[in-house]
C-alpha cells in the first residue's frame, strides 16, 4: 500500500474525533502550528473556519458531481455542461455495451473515484470495479472534514470523453472567486502524462510565482481561447459565496463547466512562497457568523 493510501486510511480512522479537533491535529501536522479559528487571517485558516461555520445547505448540491450539473445549467445554460451518459448506484449496474468506445467514469461524492476509458476494448473491468467500489465505500467528508460531502449519496456517472486536440489532454482552468469576484486562477496540465503541473496566473494572465504541492510546468502555458468567458461565468457562479473555486475545461475552443470546489486542497496545503497564504486569505471576507461548535 502506498503512502497516500496509508495517510487516507489514517484520516478515516480518526472519524470519531469532532471536526474542530480533527482540523487542529491535521493542520498542525501540515503547518507545524495550530490553526487560528477565532481570528483566522490566512487562506488555509479561513477555509477551516468556513468548514466549521458556513453551513449553507445548497453547498451539498453544488459538490455532488451529478446534481451540480442541473444547478449550473439553470444558471448559465446547458451548452456548458459535459453530457452525462448514465448514472448508477452500483458498479455492476453499468451496462458497458451501451457506452461508447471512449468515456469517463466518476464517483459523484469524492475526487478519487475516476476511471478514464480511451478504448473500451482495452478496459480492465475488474481493476475499474475495484477502484470504483473502494471509492464508493469512503465518506469523503471524513478525509478533510468538508461537511457538504457528509450526506451525499455515493453514485457513479459516465461522461463523454473529452480531449483538446491542440494539447492532447484535458486541461483544467480553475478560478479562485470571492463573493463573485475571481482574483486568481491556475491551470492543471500534463495529467495524461501522470505528472500533474500547476501554473498560477492573475486575471491579466500574468504568471504568479506560486507552487502548491505540484510543480510548475516547464512548458510554455498559453492563455485559453475562452479566458474572458471563463472569468465572466465564474463571477456568475460564485455570486454571494464567501469563497469558491470555479473550474472549467476548454476543448477545441469550446468551454465546459468542471466543478465547484469550496475548500481548495481542503485548506491543508502550504503555499510556496508562504506570503500567498496571507494574500489569498485577505481576499476572503468571512460572513458574520458565530464560531461553530461540534
């Protein structure tokens, strides 16, 4: 078992702990200091505060990979939604004969239940079954105490396979938004090579000197064709929310919605240089709510 799986099992085994205590323990492990939940100032601290206090029930729909499609389509239209090929409660309910040669399987309740199928004839169904079934058993909430995931019904969806012909991959364009105002974004690239790169930019597409977990790409990163439209739609989708990351894909010049993420890296990932933790934190205006109690 690799280190990542061991750490995940350790987090899950601590599920009996109340949220605030779990967050403090995990935060201390990552940052070597306690999280200031009474007067948070950094981005990662404020994400923890939002987990404990901002309990808007609409967030549960927004993080469900199936339900969010209807939510977003009502706001910006169906043209930006990746078509769904099917939805199932169990892996064994999937009729692969009815699926096209290329597709993507996703669990609706987490970020790891993912199977990309470029050629159905080469799909290892047993391996896919094992991966999806393991993901279905985990309650993603217990990993980072991201409360919107706690009561999501685990399901599987199949989506159309998408790949940009220029880059030979599907790049993610992720916008950090604060009460309807995007302030920065990053591009996730080289996923297909198994060595993901993150490159951060401001909204004038100037490169920002930021590293978070993944290295910067050594390749030149071009501004997406639909960059301005992404900004426009991210403003609409993030309206009246203290903070949310709005993600998009661009495929051969066409724009698609990706997902809404309320807790980037679950609020447990240091910035390099560390000054960006404070800069991003200053952009979050916390709502006037009392401190949550577990």
